[in-house]
C-alpha cells in the first residue's frame, strides 16, 4: 500500500537537519529588508525564486549569504524561526534540531546574542503554541579558519544552557573535517553534542574523518558513504544516523534524479537514515515535501515511511522517555 500524504503527516517526526537561515522565504526576506532599509539585489519575490537554480553547493551558498544579509535585529531572527516552526508543525514535526550559523552574522557586525536571543525566543513560543520541542545546534563555517571557529566556540560557551550541540557546514570540498579536530575536541569536553556535514560533495574519507577525528554521533548528508562498503557496514553496525535531505540533493545536483537517490539502499543496509529539508526555502520543500518526493521516486512502502519517522525520533537529542512515548505513537499508527 502506498502511504498517503495524510498518513505521513500524522506520523510524529523529528527534523534533524534544517538550517534556520535556509528557511528564509522570499516574501519574508523582502519584508525584513524593507523594515531594515537594507539594499537588496532583487526587485521582486519572483526574481528571487528565479535565481534558485543551482549548479552545485557553492552556487547555492553565494545567494544564501546574500539573503542572510538582511537579518539585523532580534526580531528578524524571531520572525524567521517562528515562520519555520509554523510550517514544520503543519507537516507533523514534533521536534526539531535547528542549525544556525553565527559566523555568518557576527562577521556582518550582528552580535552573537542578537541571533541567539531571537531564535531562542521563537523556539520557546513554538513549543508553547505548537507543541514542537527543539534543540539548537551551532555550526562552524568550514570555509573560515580554525581560529575563527575557536572564537565562535568561546562565545557559545557562555550560552551552554541554550545551545545543545555543534556542527560543521558550508563549503565541503577542500575543507576536510580534520581542519576542525581541535575545536570539536574542546566542544565535546564542554558537553556539546557533535554532528557534522560530510559526504555530500566531499569524498567518503570526509565521513571517516568526521567519525574518527571529530567523534560525531550523527552524519549530516552522508550520501557518498554509500560508495564505500566498509563505511556502509560501519554506519549500520554502530547505528550512526544519517540526516538525509533528498530535495536538497536534487537541487544541488548531488543526485541527477531522485530515482537514483541512495536512501532506499541506506534503509536496506540497516542504516539509521532520516528525512530532512536542509534549506527548504531554497530547495523547494519542507519535511512533508521531502517525504512525498522519495515516496514517489523510490516507491517507498508504509513500513519504509514508518521506519524513517522512527529513525528521526531515535536519532534526536531528546531524552529517552520522550523518545519512547513518540515511538509508541508511531507504532499505534501502523496500518
């Protein structure tokens, strides 16, 4: 039986790979640019959307940072985050672990606390109003220096009560995880959870480095790990979750056709794969859109969809009692 949209929506799901700056819809972008009197290189929402044709990760990042530039005040980060939470709640997301990129803001003169306070306040309101719990993960920009990453980590240490983990994102090729081994060690020693983007465009060796040198507990993307039999076996045996982003992979030409996406092979190999939206405003879909796309392209069964939803709960940073309750709710919806 092909799982319906309503069935997928009803399943409690966690989103574990979503960059809050990547949920910046063009209409909100124009609204904030106007109230902040920020010069913007596009004339209309339609012109912005027309620019969302990417050849690779870098071509996306170029426009991503242009959009980020209009974010200046705590209210901006609040509005951005709250808008995402509304959409996530509508898709049946009950828990989200949001990435944010403080370096992309502090280098523009926006204070670390301005970013954090706006996002945090929206997350608390989202939990109260929508029942969506959350954790916040601060990412280091890998195209920046190790020194800059250490400086950003020092800022985060003052807010350990609000930041649950650290991650690694931005331009992957040419910036291996090894570059940040010492920063991640200090972050882990301070009690932060550790995750990292690896194996999106970078080689399988980057996945190994993220596991062995950064000692991450989750791999963000991880597609290219499927090129290496030893990595496939290791990910399955150690139950290292992969936060997979299908529409992102398609939009950034990581795969040429969703019918060729490795997700089904991941599940067959026993890997803890999860479905996420990455940068949904830019890549054409939030969580439900991503589930729908792989359901259709890969002919996923209801059991496959249930497995993906269950994986998202077990792979989250939430406490074990909460996970058990949510998995019970998923099992109750089995056809």
